C-alpha cells in the first residue's frame, strides 16, 4: 500500500516539481520574504498522534521555548531589523487559556504571531456546522481575550490565517481528516484571508498538482478541494477570492535524486532529518514562488513542528543557529535582501504586490490586515461586539 501511495504522489507532482528544478534560478538581486509556519502543538506526542502530553509538560515546553528562542534569533536580523519570526498556528481543538496567555505574551514581545490551526474529522467526518462553530469560537477567543489575529480597516470581524491539520484542506485527503467539502467557503465567511497549508508532508494524499504558487481558488469554494485549480496572483490585479492560497516550495532536489537514483523532493519542512541548510535555501529560491510581474520578490513559506521534542535541533539547536548565521551573514554576497515576516505580513506584502507597489517589500507588512494588538486602544474596543453580530 505504501508503494502505491508513493507512486500516486510522484505521478501527481513529479512533472511540475522537476520542471521547476530545471528552470533557471532567479537572476540578479532579489528580496527574500521568508515566513515560518509553525504547526504549534504543545501537546504533541511524536510516537502516537492520538495521545497528548500532560498539561505540566505542555507548560514546560512552552516556557522553555519562550525563554530560549529569543536568545537564539536576536543577534541575526533581517534588512528591516526584524528577527526571524514564527507564526504559531495553534490547534483550535486544543485551546487552553493559560497556554495561550503565555504564547500571546511571547508574541506581543515581538517574537511572532498566533494564527489558527485545526485538526478535525479524525475518527469520523466532521460537519460544516461544527467546523464553523469551532473556527468562530477559537477566532474570537484569540482576538478578544488574547489580542491576537488582525483587523481589516472598516471591519469589526477578526481576520486570520489558517493551516489545516493533517494537510486535509477542504476534504482533500479522500475523506480523511476533515469531511467538510465546503470548508473553504466556511473559511472565507469567517474571516480567513490566507491559507498556508500546502505543500503537504511527503506521500500525503491531500497534495494537489498545482505547485510553487500564490493564487486565488478558481473553483467554487463550496466544493471539495477548490484549491486544486487557481488564478495566479499578478501585479496590477487585485485578488477578489479569499482565502489566498500561499504555498511553500515543492520541487525535485536533483542533487539528492542523482545520488539515490530515486526521486527526492524538497517541501520546505524544517525537521530533524532535514534541517535548514544553504543548499535547501537555493532550492527554496529555485521554486520561485512569486506574484507574476514581480520576479524580484520571492516568497518562501516554510513549516515546522517546534513543540515536537524530536525536532529540537532543527528548530532551536545548533543546526538552526548555524543556518541562521549563514543565512544572514552571507545574504549580501548572495545578492539577497532578507525580510523575516509573519503569515499576516506575507499576505499583506502579496496584496501590495498585486496592487502594483514596489520598493522595499518590508514597508508593506501592515498593508491591509493590521494586528489587533498593535491597534490603538480605541480601535480594539470597537471590535468588542457580540459574536452573534459577526460572521
């Protein structure tokens, strides 16, 4: 069965992934807009996905992370003076007020932002009604209790970025890990402006054929997996269909493929087995995820599981420190201008590019969706309306 899954996966992505790897790399000076989507699960038990770590262990993990991560990233800043941020996609179904208080404090101090993650439909398919309820309740806890998420000017509804648990966005994994065909429509109606789920883990049935892109869904949002087809974002044309699909790199690693004599893929996952390296950076650039018409702005969306104790070295240990030093220290020689961004900021920069903005992409971090925590108190108070008044 595993071989069949691997063959199906390779047939789906191998042509486009290899074609992108064979294309000429980006020429000349480039801006690298880099976001790290952290599937942030303090309760994770790597040996058994159905178990959860004890509450004291979750608190210990989070305390250690909040204490140590700033020490590691603080010396290495981007072109705009910003540290490498994590966007902490916290599981809605595992909401814990005390843990979110700790994480929100870490983020309000400047080390990241919190967004929405959701695992559902595991033991049996979920329903549209339950999915909507879970998203709205968690969205409002994050916004009104913890001062996370964002607002768009003129709106009182919290806006958010999203990652689907088990990668099964909009019931794209053959009915597993979701069950809700209309999920993308629900995301749109509850304020999701960007989905950062793709690409999947290796050999996953939810992987789609469209790769290395930022785009609008081209299929009806109430059908399963409408992100299978899309309209690429283009400079000078404002998108109208949300959430935007913001993909990370997925391409063939030709060097590893030649060594092993079988396809080896790069999917932007920072793991113990695949720590970040300058070779991988070259592949992330080779993916050329960009708004058409803005070839000098490259968007690199990576992902990790920082609370998984088996991934410690890759996300906070020596391999990570060495990569960060090489990334920042060698940027000028590689003709790269680095911009470390949160998911929200990446979406804002994409929207600015679509509106024809140019210059320093770091100037557009707050272009359209602004952090609730960063708004004046009067603006925050104006958002405190009953849930029944919001979509």
